[in-house]
């Protein structure tokens, strides 16, 4: 189910057991609010927001009109570099004038009854009798003329979401894409352990579990295939999570080529997870009026341990 509260400019995506919530910030950016156990339709989000009552040292304020707001201490749905967010960005591009600054603001949204399929891209598919909705949100950079469409797919019965981005060059000049992530998940804290699946040929997918630390940890493939070395799938868990108990968030990429998954803990103890195409040696010229479609990323949340998460992804 997809709920839009127009007075709050808030989007609430629900499966049978989980909620994913974000809203339009006063600056026009898309701010992440919550991903976790299912919340009521009319939930108040005040207690879930990152508070910024004072200006932090060594930060770049977004504008004089929005003091003390800084993108570096805000949970976001799509991050870019150049306006104060110093964490790893989800989008990085180079424009004809040499600038790489992207500042995406909410433009419009639409709720679709059918899940769009993009030619040439792998895609999740559901039983025709299963309930699936898609939220399309368009973001726009009025200076550069770049449009980003976010597609959020809600698989209500199996407790899964997915997201992918479509970059549209609405300028008259060519834009070069250097990094385009399918999914960004921002969290208010860093009290997580990470599970990754690593190995080599004929001994794939060995489970590694370790606590997050300040800085960036990444796994990737540069082979042209997702490969047996690192799997394009990770889990964030709480320390006490087991197979049968506890919080877990799983993220997988519907893609068999080069990929990158990075998890960053900021100096303010926020956590950012990015997954998508590997940006190593990546350069994609996007001609005027052309578009670039990212792979689809699937993500799910549970309070019932790793086994419950496995069932959602298998389904």
C-alpha cells in the first residue's frame, strides 16, 4: 500500500509487516524518515527525524534561508556531491561546463497500478494475483536541467520493496554519468553488524559477520559479472539478531554484472548503505533527451530474524 499525506508531503509505503517513510523537506530535497516495523497510517514522524537545533562545526549550511540545515547531517533518499553532503553520493555526473554539482528537488509524483518494465533490464515479477503498487517520484535540478525518476515498488504480501532510478538528460548538451546507485538507505544510528557473502569458484557464499566501524566498507565486482568472490547482497542486523529473533535488513541487486555495495558510518554515527553499478572505470555519456536505467534493488525488513528475511527474498 502507498499512502501520500499531502499536508505533510509525506510518503508512507507499507507491506503487511513493514513501513518505509520519506517526505519532502522544506528545501525541496527528499528526506528519509523511517524503515522498520509497520506503523499506523497516520503516524507522527517527529520522533523519527534527525534534529538539527544548532549549527555543527565543520559543516556547510545549505542556504542562509534554511539555517541550521545541512545536507551532511540529514537522512536522504538520493544524495549528490557539492551542496554540503560529504558522504559517498548516490549520483555523480559531469556537465558540459565542467561542473559536477547536482541539486535534486521534488517535482512531482504518481502512483502506478502496474510495475513498469524497462527493455533490456532484468526485473522482478510477481504472480498476477499478488498485490503490487509502484510509486514514481520525479526529482529535478533546475540549474543543470537533469531529471531523476525514482521507482519504488511495493510487494505487500511478501514484505519486500524494490527501487531503481532512471536518469533523464533534459538539457541540450551531453551529460557524463560517473556514478549512479540503484538504492540508498540512510539510518540514524550505527549500531549494526553487517553480513556479506564471499568466496571463490566452487566455494561460494560463505557468511561473514562483523560490526560496523567509522568509515566506509565496500564489496564489489570488477569482473564484468557479479562473480563468486562477492555477492551483490548484504544484511544489516542488530548485535543480538539470530536466525529466529531480532531486526534484520536485507538488500540485493537484480543484476549479474559489475556492482558496488558500500556501507558508510559518518562522524555523526549515521549509516548510509548504497548498492548499484560499480563506479570503478564507469563513464556513461548521456546525450540530450536520452535516459539511463539502473538495475533494480530489492530490500526487506524483519523483526523475526534471518530466517524470516530469507523467506521474503525467496518468495
